[in-house]
C-alpha cells in the first residue's frame, strides 16, 4: 500500500515545531512513531498536506520526577516506559497497559506514549480500506451522515481503544498542551471529548508535550481483553486506582475506569464512590462495583470493535473485578 | 513534493538514495536498493514480514518513512549472513525445519536476532512473546520457537541440532 503524497517537515526545536503548527496546523499532522497515523493514511482515512516529524525533538523524550509528580515526555517510546523502574513503582497501571500494547516489534520501539493516548477512535465500519468504504455511503466519521454501528444515530460512535488512555485516566493524569507562546495543562478526563469524530479537546495548532501523573499512596492496576494479545486492540479494558486510608485496611478513595466501551475512556464516578470505606478484602463490594460498572458502560458501547456486544458487556464486569482484586492485592502486600 | 537525497546506513554500508517523502523504508529497500529480503505482506504493521532492525531494535519497515530512518543503523535480513556463511540463527532455522513457504522468515529472523542480542538465552515464553508480532501461516510456530531456542543453545537430545549444519562443524 502506498502512502498518499505529503510534504515532510522536520523541525529541530520545539519552538520550530509550534511555529509550523501555528502556520499549517489545519493541514498538518504530527508524526511520532507513525504506527497509528501511517496506517490511517495508507487506508485513505487522512490526507494531510504536511507531516511534521518529531524525529529531531529528543527533548520530548524523558521520564522524570518533579514537583511531586511523574512527568513523561510525549515522545517517550513505549519501550522506554516499560523499562522504567519509576513507572513500574509509581504507576503500575501504566506499565501494565504499555506492556500489553501490540507487539514489541510493532509499537514498542517506534510507538510513543503521546501517540498512544492520541490514537484516533476506531470502528469496524470506518477503519477499512478505501475500496471497502467506496461501496457504501460515508459514515459520520468519514464526512457523511450515517452510523453503521448504531441505527439512526445522529453522531459517530467510534470507540477509544487506547490502552494508555484508560490507565492514565485511572491514574488521574494531566496532559500539557503547547501552542505558540503558551502552554496549558488539562485533566485527562476533560481532554477526551466523548465526540467520536474529534475525540480530543485540543486545537490543531497545539502539540501534546508532557503527561503528568500525580503521586499517589495507592496502587493501580490494568486489565484488558483482546482477541490476539500481540496484534489486536482491546475489546474491553479496565484500570483502577485504589488509595488506602491511614490504617491501610480500608479504601479511602477509588477510581474505576473502563476503556474500549465508549467514545472516550469511561471514568465511573458512582461505582468509584461506592468503594469508599470498604475493606481491602471486601470481595463482595468489588463484585458489586464491577457489576454496576458493567451496567454503566453498557449504555455507551456499540457493536463496532469485534466480539458481540453482549460478550463485551459481560466482560466489563470481569475486567473491573480483576483490576480491583489486583490493586487490592498489591496494597496488602 | 520534491524528491530528497538521503543517506541510509544499511548493513554497515552507506547508500545514497533519492526518495519521496511518502516512500516507506520498505519501498526504498525493495524497489530502489533491490534488498528484497524484507517482504511486504499486510502493509499496515500487523504481520511482521517487513521487520528490519533500526539501531538493534526490530521495527516495521512498512510503517517507517525512509526519511525517518536516515540517521539509524539499519540491519536487514541480508546483513545476517557473513558472505556465504549463514548466521547461527539462520542455520538453526534450516536445521529445525522452521521454514516452509519462507515468506515470514526474514521478519522472524530479524525479530529473533534482536531478541538473542538482548537476551542470549531466552526461555520459551520470552521467545513466544517476542515473536508475537510475527505471523506465520505454515509452520504452526513450534519449529520456529525451537529453532530460536536452540540457535544459541544447541541441545544434545535434539536430533535436528545433532544432525544439522551447526553441530557438524
């Protein structure tokens, strides 16, 4: 498959990149690892006039501890995240999620964490070849007015299948977006718009610069279900963060996030709150919260990423339960 | 969208090539430089038959722009053998019958070669995980996994190791 034509720009500095984005933002796409972008371009889903490569911007590749938080440069490769002791210790959910992203040869060395959380929403009806799509009317995401995944839907129901996004949402992470002459920090929960066509609340002239994970005294965990672990995107995933009280016997605060079931990672506030004050070995409470998560997530999901909807919904409960058990086990250890 | 002259460092030799920005590394390797060992199969990063090494790491050449590979040390399957002498890994693939149609073999070899450099004595799980991104439709993988395991550690009780080229020497 040939890539469509484009102009290749390779700025040497971050300022240079932001200048280019300010000028060409509308017609440009950022190239980091290319494992998501180039596939979409090959399928004709995107035809940017300019490609701005981050190849020379080594300043965006780092993992450091600063101001009581873990800071990760957006261009840090998945392989470097997996190899980092700091991330294994401070953000085990992110480590577990990154380890499960695709196969090492596909994503880990070329793919970046920034690219992972900015990977476009997917749908079986949209992520197809040009030939396949040419035989039918365009869907919402393709510029048309139809949703093949949900009948009579007035909007795009594509699914956010990013492993990193789900884990980072559970870890209550923030992202730093840089524009020409300014920077702004956005909570990840606000960053995802729940709009299938434009999933991210960022301007085309902005660049994702950094991911900030606040320190937590809790433990996090990530669980995912995919057809073929090395190749496929998750069809259901869940990540949780459990923070214990001072006695380390009860849960003071919980965050339950379900991924690959909606247009953005689903932070389930009600289910998270239900675990407040529960003992770390209260399996019944975990089951109840997991079951409730299934019901909440089921309202958002459509049948568009493989497996039947019934199966995926049923598995939400299992993934959330396993993640809760895993995090609680780590806390007790 | 002009063509651009770049130098690619492939198998320790510099190659001056003229590329378009939208040329992938795989297209330049195969079409411009006639290094046709790396194969294109799916073209979207799923199957692994186009795997080459960049700075020792296995990557998909079909999802890497030639322009992005400019400063890296690239190793293709052609760089494994030393003249007519096959590498231990290649010989092990032959001895253990790890090659059938052969289309996935260059990718398998490049992924396994990178693994063996990072971890000279991997266990079966490690090998299976490392080769997880390479698809083979013929062998059923068992012989490939054995070939990789026995490449660095020939087994006395393995008839393929005993009778193969490696232990004859």
